[in-house]
């Protein structure tokens, strides 16, 4: 006959006055760091004691109960109750629910204390998220939830955002199918269908990084830091019905603007409104665009302007600011590091003086009538207007009867009168403004237009480099003049000796804002402020220049003649460059780059989707990543579609200094034959990256892009 199973007897519970309880010396929780008594005390004050204390009777030397009870399990709760009694918020004799253990038990009191602290299952994070959501659904505000659980409001917002992810993905997270970091990445978007689509795309793969999830969820959006968003303003975009996606868990630079079409419309409308304001000033034309190409003003005459006089009040303010600036500079002249408040004040003074110095200017109304304005947006989203350019076809001839070269006519009183205000011709992004109603595998050649854009970058950088090295500029000029005078070489080479600035037939959008463009423009404006307009005065001014300034000016002018552009050779002669001439040009460009120490990576060129990675085949992208970031980096992206691959390659190559072939310095300088090359030469005479040049996109890449567009829909 089987023996009966012995039944378990549970310890009894009772209320014991608090002053009859003492903390057991066998309690295993000794370390106080990270243990918050204050918050638990506030929780007990709000909700009461949710969990009883475990106690044992204290025995005297004879083994009899003394009426006191020690607490081996629940020491933190005991200390919180103790704190409440010290604060007079709990009576010392208040009854405390306790589970009373057997004093004669064979289980050590140390074991009881230890198991009470370790034998517990922590709450799954998803249960907490859903609990916060349930409390909010029942009427508690986010602030009230935060106060109840002693956390920041932003923590509550984060937990609620996590609970708002697609229920399908929450179930996957609950079954450990994804990490908390991955779930956090999905909160960037509130579109459950898109969240699930992204998970279906990456869920079966081995690469499921949070950054990849964020990128896929935001790939059709525009960052709030984009110049278009800064120009329109996120508030204006949202007021127009636009949605902003935000990341509560990472810095997102203001989030992502989801409706790109709406943003572009708002940009166009604001540009149009700005163009209308300039048109009302009487300008003949206004050209407004997100970006004005570098060299757009080449060949246009710049009309002169007169700064408006500073008022007495402004002058007094300017003098006071200058005096304060001088006083602070002298006072802290010997200080190695300025105090923060002084450094900030000096910056404020400099900004205020600059604002006063940059006074409005006045133009001749007759000149306004034939001139125009370029209106664009800088990298920070600020409206930039470049006034006062006259196109050659708008120049007015001298009129012998009653007029002059500016088109000013007499009004019968003997005094000239300005022409009437005209309606400007406005273009937005190169198009007339609307009238108002009253791949295959393998390395394929680079597209010709892309090479032209890249070599435009290099040409501009070379111009700046040559202008910064007067000795090289002098050598290049002498080389050209001696070649023409004594050797009669037919090839023009890399230097147009008559300093004819070559325009770029194709250029990337960012060329105008590149460091090289800024340097060349700043230098040109600095010299242009001093160069006399009259021929005789110009000669006298040049004669009076010292040797250092003459060399610097010479270098600047020679730099404008540098031409390192690739262009398709003309095999039949005539206009354009011959194949031999192109080889001479590119070889001499390499020589100038070596002489000036030019490195395109050091002057700021970085591979982006727009200027390279989005314009070449997948094989080219992988080759670039492999060369710049290593084989492991290339393996991380080799399975991606072209668009995703280009975006990730841009990130991987950002700080590597990698350059495409057209921007690299050739290893050795070729010896150029004096005789011209065979005009019927084939592709083998061209650079390797251009042989068999094909402007068509890889069919495999086109197919992938179409699939991505269908998936996005």
C-alpha cells in the first residue's frame, strides 16, 4: 500500500505593530547602492503595502518568544515603512501585514532572505508597455502615469510608442523573435502595414540591424534638417497637413517629413512669393531655384550699387559696440581661454557689428530695368538673393537722340527719367513660373555625363590649388607661352593661356557650395573690390602693385584658365577636342595636381548618392566599398537592392577618403609624343574607366528599382 503524500503547511499571516518589528541581521541585502527607499515609501503612501513582510519570532536565551519579530525577507519594505514613521506619516504602532514563519524551522533564515530576493520573475517589457497603454486608455494622462511611477514623461511617451507598434510585430517581440532595439526602430513609423512590410523583407535574413529598419522606414522621406524643410519650416509643413515621423529613442535632427510632394510644393510656392517680391522692385528677370549652378553668372555684367548711409543712431550703436569689443579684447588679451560668458558676448558683438556693416544698397533704376536676380536657398535653408546681373542680350546700345547706354530718356524737362517699372520674367527651377489667375554582373564603364561632373569638381579644385601656388601658376603660364612660341604644339593642354574660363557643360548640384567654389569666389571678390574698371587705370594699378601681390593676382587669373574636364573627343576634327588633345589635357592636369599637392578628398569631395553612388552599377558600388571600407563592409551590402546599397555605401564611405578613378591622381605621368595621335583610335586610347562608355543604366538595376517602387506602393 502506497504511503500518503505529506501535505504542505503554509505559514500563517497576521498584523503586527510596526514597533514590534526589527530588521534581521541575516538579511542578505546589504548593498544600498541603486536601492531607492524614497520611491518605495511614496508608492506605499499612494497604494498601501501590496506585499506582506516575512518575519520570525525573536527568541530569548531560553528559547521563548520575546514578542518582537525579525524581518529576514522584505528589508526594503521595512526601511520604507521606517522612513514613513520618521516623517510622521505612519504611526509607530500601525499594524503591518506579516507572514510569520516557524522559529523552530530547519530552514535557515539566510535561505529565506536570499530566495525572497532571487526567486522572482521580472515583468516582460511588453507587459509594462501594455499596462501603460491600458492606464492611458482608462483616462490617466501621460504626466499622471509618470508621476505615479516616478519616471520622466518622456519615458512614458517611449513606452506608449512601443506599445503602438503593429500587434503582429509585438507578438514576434513577445516570443523573442526580435530585440527591444529592433522594436524601438519600428516606432519611427506609425504605418502598421509598412512596418510589417519591412519585417517581411528583412525578417528571414541575417541582417536585421536597427539602423537598417530605420533607413527602410524613412527612405521615401525628407529629413527635417534638409534645406527644403528648413526653408519652409516644419511648423508650416505640418500646418499644411504634412506628417512628421519622429524617433523618441535616438537623436533624429527633428524627424522626417513624410509627404515629399507637399514639401516640394510649399518650397516652390515660397520661392515664387520671394521672386514676386523682387519682381516688384522692377528687375527685368528673376531666376529662382533650389540651387543655382556654379558659374551661372559667368559672362553677365554686374551692375554697381551704392550702400545706404548709416544713420546717426546706427553709427552711435556701431561705435559703442566697437568700444566694448576693444575693451573686452584688451582685458582678456593675456587669458589663454576666454570665460564662456565673455566668449559668447564677443560673438554677439561681432554679429551685431556685421549686421550694421551689411547695410542695404541702392541701384540705379535704369540699370534695374535691364538686370536680374538669382534667388536660391543655401545649405541652411536661408533665402539667398544675388542681385544685379545683366545678360549680354539685354545691354542697351547708345542712343544718339535722347538716350544713353543705360536707356535713360529725357522727359522734356532736360532731366533724365527712369524707365517705368516692368514685370519681371520669373523662372522657378529653370521653368517659367505659372501665371496667376486674375543589372548585369561585372564592372561597367562610368556614364560620360558623370565623368564630366566629376572632372568639373576636379577642375574647380585645380583652379583653386593653382591660384594658391603662384610659383606653379607662373611655371604653367611660362610652359604654355614657351610651347606656343618655340615648339608650336597644336594641343591646348590643361591651361587656356588667354585665361578663358571654361564653362562646365554638366555639374553636380553641390558644386556651387563646395569648398573649392567658395575659395575661388571669395578670392575673386576680394580682388574684384580693388581692380579698376578703366583700362588706363588698370595698367597704372598693376604697375603700382608689389611683387607679392602681382604674383598672387597672376596665380588667381591663371587658375581661371585651368581645364581638367573630360569631354568626348571629336574623331573628325573641327570643334571640340581631339583624342590626343584630351590625353594632353588630362596628363597636364595630373601634373598640376602633383605640383600643388591637390587631394580631392582633402578639399571636401565625398561620394554620395547624387554625385556618384546612385549613378553607377551595383558592381561599381561594391568595388568602391571594397576599396574604401574593406571586404567585410562590401559583404554586408552585397545582397541589397541598388537604391538601398547606394544609401548604405554613402554611410560606409563617408570618412574613408575614397575617390573614383576620374578624381584620382595618376600613378605616373605619361610621356606625350610630339606627333598627334591617330584620329581613328579606338576605345583603348581612352581612360580605362571610360572605355566602351555606355550612358544606359544597368537593366538589372532598372528592374530592381521598379520592384522597389511597386513594393513602396
